[in-house]
């Protein structure tokens, strides 16, 4: 297949979606409950997987017939991407989206050997088998339809990136605004912000192992739900008491 923006973006989007499915499924199995929204963005795609897959597809074809070399190079490519994404996100947002400090053979908690092995296996599957199959499917699409789909998905994806980035920036600015004074009134304001901000709540759930500022928000969120539960229980008791009095 001769590559252009439209078919490359379709491949990127498909791999990002497949990465989302794999990530959500694996986390759901580990936590023994259904877990969705495993990613920085709102939509069902994780671009770090799409980026890794596309770089492997475009640069590792020469290792296609050498499984060992392909496995090793896939590890190197994906671990490098993961490390850089973690580093860049921390520099831009002052947040750690994931932390592998509890894993064996990790580097600064950003990457670990366990993920590297999985990336290597995924690289072999993608380059040798999956990509050929996906390209054959994309080639079945009429060119005008492929272009239309790519443009629509691009608009959705870019809008999602802008919206999610704005949410994180607002998150950081809110924390800076309140963190100087750790009073109950300040906590109340932050809890109210968590209550009404769907995207912020989604990010807290998507990255339960995130460090630094979001740990503080998560504690406040838990405190909010605890207080709401206590208030609900108190209202229930008062209602029962009023009914008994009438009787």
C-alpha cells in the first residue's frame, strides 16, 4: 500500500483503538471489574499505542524476517516512546501518568522490563501479521470514503486532545490556586470542582497510579463521596424518625 496522510491516520487510529481495548481488558482482568476510560483522552483510543505501532510499521519492516531482531527492536522503540511520553507529560503538566516503581527492572518508574517484553511480542505480531491484514482492509475502501472517514476522525481526535489538555491545565491551575491554604473551605472548593467537572473525574479514574497533585485531588474526591454518603444516611434516619413520630 502506498502511504499517504489518510491511510496512515486510519492505521494510527485503529492501533490506538486496539491499544485501548487491550489496556482496558488487561486492567479489568487484574482489578476483577470492568474498567473503561484507560487513557488521557476521552475517546476510546490511546495514541501512545498508535504512535508506537506506526513507528514500528514504518521503520522495522527490514527486520520482518528476523523474529529475534524484530522483537528486540520493537522493545527498544516502544520503551523509548513510553519513557519520552512520561518525561514530556511530567515536564508539561507536572504529573506522572503511570509509575512502575514497584516493578522489577524499571527505569525511574517510567518503563519496566515486563512492559518491554509485551511490547516486543506486540511488535512481532503487528509488523509480521496484523499490519498486512489491516492494510488490505483499508485498501477495500473507496478513496473518497477513506478520505472522508480520515477527516472526520482527525477532527474528533484533535478536538479531544485540545479539550483534554485544557482540562489538565485547568487542573494544575486550580491546584496552585488552592494549595497555598489547606483549610476546610479550600477543600470544599476543590471538592465542588471535582463534583462538577466530568473530565477531571474521568482523568482521576483513568490513572489511579498517578502521582503528585492528582493524589491530593483523589483524596478530596474520596472525602466528598464519604460525606455525601453520611449526609444521605442522616437524611434517611431523619425521614424514618418523622414517620415514626406521625404514627
